[in-house]
């Protein structure tokens, strides 16, 4: 199994507090977490338990207050803002609940952005983006604009975009929450088929119990900490 | 261009697509800037035109040095000198020639008894220095004929509005004395608005109301190898007399209008209004544009776009709108101005300084709008994309 793959993410004692004084909310209260290359690991837990916050600090879009966050042996807390931005650009792919496609750009342009940001030429970037869009079933709509696509199709564009630069870490926050069951399932199948590789770690935050079966492992968060890590089978049993 | 420059170029292309993509906002943004540039250029153009009108006589007469009473502050004002001053000035070292000029505003009486104010300009009969710049009918030399006058295009226009089609050979009266038109000319219109009527110095004195002192100006040309400034300073030594190069006299005249009339204030107010409208409309629209794009820009930041790149994108967007608005506004103002010039009023003059001034206001608006937008972009944590 993939569990014995190389360590991709390793966090110890991650603490993150929002606000100050009476309004302070400690969203992360010392998170210890490991994820490996080659696996899809889901993070689940009740609303407000800190899943999104944890995902944000792991991918470097937000800084933790304390603890250590190592992603592919790089300690994110030690990187300057500029270095952190470059690190994200090179190593992290994103799939958001809200898709976050840029409405005035064609889906081909949207999908090629991560490569352009990494300095790839336009021709190469668009070639690669077109290849991935074809892989997610949108090869015939390269010049369409996001608003001309359904939610499921938009999320597939987002998946193509997240993979176009071959990131080693793929971060998905509620990728199916804006989609109906059938589309949600399709998106997960696509993620499983296109994204999961021996050299890549996929972290999916979700509420959606229908997709738990796609996970290799499931980390359960509660009130700012990772409580238990289940093998996917165990956790499903727990629900059904 | 290295790979870094290349990727910048590609992202900047997409930044423009972001801008043009939101057609309504783009039009509003450009519209605001166009209006602002148009208003400021047009009003400044009319202002500069007015200021230029104030010195029209200096350019129409076109001599290197003007001599007048020390109390005179500008060319459209006369404090008469004694005729003897011409001879005094002529005797100053370095003066090639010095001739008298009469200038004053008097009433012309048309055959039906109606009046028209004119600027009577009396030239030295032997040299005709200061004669009309461009004749459209007749000869300047004919001014030496009895009762001869030459009138400008404005006289023709004003007389026409009173029912007279003024031609060579026609007559009218000034101070009960006959004036016969021997030529038509084109002169630069002046601030005073009245037509120019040219005649000889002696005859101008007959047309003008009698005064103890009559000489308005002495016109001077320095000897070829003597700088005008040097001759000017020598003439100034004559007590009670001032002398200026035509350039100095123009500046002095404009300065006088600038300080002692409400013109700069009223135009300045409209120009300011243009700037404010530009700032409010365009600044606000651009801010809204950035505001609505925050999520998109934050997504780019999350995906690895640096703050520098995002700033470049936003600045490019602001300046693209700015340059477009500036071009359209200045273009429209120029078209309007050309129309004004064709009609003869209001005055219009566009020195490069006006274009530079309008341009800098537009740049300021763009910078301001972009900076306010950028503050938001910098503050936006890339993590907002998860929400
Ligand atoms: N930017 C912020 N400022 C202040 N408080 C925040 C911020 N982001 C999150 N929080 C707080 O931190 C806690 C954890 O939030 P987080 O979004 O990580 O939860 P979550 O597990 O993702 O919830 P959900 O399942 O509803 O998405 C919550 O109490 C939330 O109110
Ligand atoms: Mg969340």
C-alpha cells in the first residue's frame, strides 16, 4: 500500500490562533499529522474544527503561529514570504470548493496559469493544459469561458489547472461540496485516476461521506487537533 | 527577454484580458478618465487661448522691443508718452530704428449711424512698421493714401452682422472723419474682441480723441550685432520710460491678466472639477474592479504569483484604462478646439504643457486608484480562496 511511501507532509504541534484577547479563537491546538507520497488522505470532522485552517497552513497560504510544518523536507515556517510563494507555485496544486476560475479567461488560459507562473512558455503551457483538459473530458471546449460550463465541468477545469504543473502536493478543500452526487463522484474518480501518483500526496478535506471510499486513509479532526487516523475501510464502517 | 520577462509578459496579457473582460466596468472606467481628460484639456486649452489673446497685439505688430510709459503693465493698456520720446529712444546706442505706434479703442460710426468699437492701430507712415501680418485684399502701401484704413477679418464679420458687407472702397467714420477701406487683412484676434483697424500714426491721432500726450508705444529694432536685452537695459535709463523685449512684454501681459483678473480662478475651478470627477468616477470604478477581482488575484497569489507580479498586473490595468481615457479625452478636446478655431471663438490654444499637465493628473488618478486597490490585494491572504 501507499502508506509506506516517502513522507510528504509532517506536522508537529501546529498552533494557529485568530484574533486577540477576548475574541481570540484557537483554530489549531497542536496538530500532529503525517501524509505520504502515493496516498490520498482525507481530513474530516465537524464544522469549525479547523480543517480549512490546517489545510491553509500545510500548503503555505497561511502562516502557523507555532509548531513545525515540513512539506517534502522543507520547513515552511522558516521560509520568507517570497520563498513561500515560490514554493507553492512549484509544489502545490489547488482544488477549491468555489472553483476560483477567473471568469474573463478561457478555460485553456485558466488551466495554463500555474505553468505560466512557473516561467513556462505560452505554447508549452497551453499544450500541457489542453492535454489535461482533454483528460478531464473537456478537450472540445478549450476556448469556452467558465460561465459557459456547469459546476461539475468547472471543477474539472480546476482539477486540470491543479495538475498542469505536476505538483507534488495536491490540496483539495471540499472539492465536491458545490456539486451534486453524480458530479461529485465523477470529480473524485477523476482525482483518483489523474492525480494519485506514487510521487504525489493528495490531501482532501471533506464533509461528504459519499466519497470517503476514495481515500487511502482518513484523518479525523476535532476541536483543533487530529484525533485519530483511520484506514479508509474502518472509517466507512463507522458511518454505515 | 529571459524566462522571467516572458512569463511576466504572458501574465500581463491575461491581466489585460481581465480588464477588458468586464466590459461595463471597463467602459465606465475609461469613460470617467475620458471625461476628466476632456474637461481638463478643453478648459485649459480655452484658458491658454484667452491668455494668448491678451498678447495678440504683440504678435500682430511683431517687433523685437517695445517701449512705453513706466506705469504700463500690459500691452492692452496705454499711458501716453510725449512724441519726443521717439527721438530719445532713437538716439540710444544700439538702436537700428525706433518708430511710433498709436493704439487705442475708439468708436467707428457706420453709414446708418450705428456704432462699432475698433482697435485703431496707427503705424509710422514712412516705414509701416507693425503693419498687418497677412493681407487678403489690397496693399499695405495704400495706407499712405488719404483717409486710408485696412481692416481685419473681425471687422468684416462684425460689420456683416450689422448688415454691411465691408469691401475695399467702402467707407465709415471715426470721430466724424471719413475712413476708406483700402485693404483687408487677417490679424490674430485679441482679448479685447474689437476688430483691428490699421492706419498711419498721424491719421490715427485725427481719429482718436485729442489728448495732451498721444504716443502709445515706441517700437524698436536693435542693431544686428547688439542683443535686444542690452538695448532694452539702455533704453530703460531714460527716466519715466520702460522697455521690454516682445517676449518679456508678453509674459508681463499674461502675468497681469493672471494676477488681476478672475480668469485663472474660474478656469482653474473647472479644471479642478474635472480632476475631482475623474478621481471620483474612475478611482471608484477601479477600486470596485479590484475589489471584485480580489478573489481571483488571491487565487493567483495562492498558486504562486508574487506580490510584485500582482502589482504589475493591477498597475497595467489602471494605466491601460488611463492611457485609453487620456487619448480619447485629449483627442475629443482637440477636435472641439479645432472647431472653436474655425469659428473664431472661444479661443483655444494647446501648448504641450497642457497635455503634460492633463497627462500627469491622469497618471496621478491611475496611481491613486491602483495603490488603493493594491493595498487590498496585499492585505488579502491567499488563504481567502478557501472561503
Ligand atoms: N480568518 C479567520 N479569522 C478568524 N477566525 C477564523 C478565521 N478562519 C477560521 N476561523 C475560525 O477558526 C475555526 C476553524 O475554522 P475552519 O474554517 O478551519 O473550520 P473548518 O473545519 O474548515 O469548518 P467547515 O467544515 O465549516 O469548513 C472556526 O472557529 C473559525 O471561526
Ligand atoms: Mg472549511
